[in-house]
């Protein structure tokens, strides 16, 4: 083997060694990336804004792939988790769906029925009553005779709200027979038959029906003596 052939062999060996070194470097980078990123998993991103307290549907989300280690523990990775759930706040387009964004939709218990009434937005607890809220329902009644007394009564205590509708414009007659424009919200309650009858009666014959929001963990029991009020009780 002459000098030229020896140089060719040496260059060839050096080329092979360089190629092996480069390949090893690539493998090292890949291993490093995999160690930092890890395996990927599925998550779900909102395709559009979702209003609060609205039932969720699969078509509102799109599947995305991302590293498992980058997901929070409460990320939703299976759309079966949204069945029967509603959003607890307004959900923004592009956000990743997480379990703390959703709750179970309030449901009827055995023996209960749904009843919906329109509640005046000005006299209700505007914006604070949501599905799952507990409220006391009050009604005020005009005296039936000239010598009688106007009364305020607790119609139902501890009523469970299962749905809140959209603000609706209404035309009503005021006490002087004049037409006036009001805004009301349909509120749906889960009540037993007796309480549903009380609410239906109040909506038909009471001057006004109002809701009082009960704080979480609060005592909804109202003493019988406090369930009816007349103005002269404070004199």
C-alpha cells in the first residue's frame, strides 16, 4: 500500500468516526428532548366561548396533542367527563378544559318536579342566582278587604334552583293601570308538589314574588312565627 492509499484509508476511517460521533450526538439530543418533554397525551381545547351555567356538548371542544407532563392534574383528557356538566364561569375560546371549570348540572330528586316562574330582574337577586343556588321565595299580597292588612309571606324556603333563563322584556300594568316595560328572568326550581302549588299560586295572585339567596351552608329554617309579616308589627 503506497502513501496515497494509506492517506485515503485514514480519511475514510476519520469520516466514519465523524459520522458515528454525529449520530451519537443526535441520539443524545433526542434522548434529552424526550426526557424533558416525555410522552404525549390528548387534551381538549375550547373552540368557542361558552356562557356560564350552560350544559356542555362535545362539539364545543377540539382534541389537541401535548406533552403529558405539561398538563395539570385536573385537565380533562376524556370528553365523557363533561356529560351532564355545566360551566361554572364563562369559558374562553382557546383555553384547555379542566375539571374545576365544570360542575354537575342540578337534577331532580325523586318526588320533585320542575316549575318555572318569571322573576322581576329589579326585585330578584340579579346576576347572583345560578343553577345550584338555594333560595327562599317570598310573596307580597294586597289586603282582600278595606280593613285588611297587606302581607308578606314566605312561600317556600330552601328552594333549589336548577336553571336560569335569559333576561326577557315584559310589558305589565302598574298599580294605576298604566303599561310599563319590565325585565324578568325565568327561574326553574326543583320542588315537591305542595311547594310547586304554593309557587304557582303566588305567581298568579301575589303582587310581587321575590327571591332571597341563601348562603352556602346557611340555615334555611324560618320559624313559623316569622313566615308572615305585616307592617304594623314594627310599630
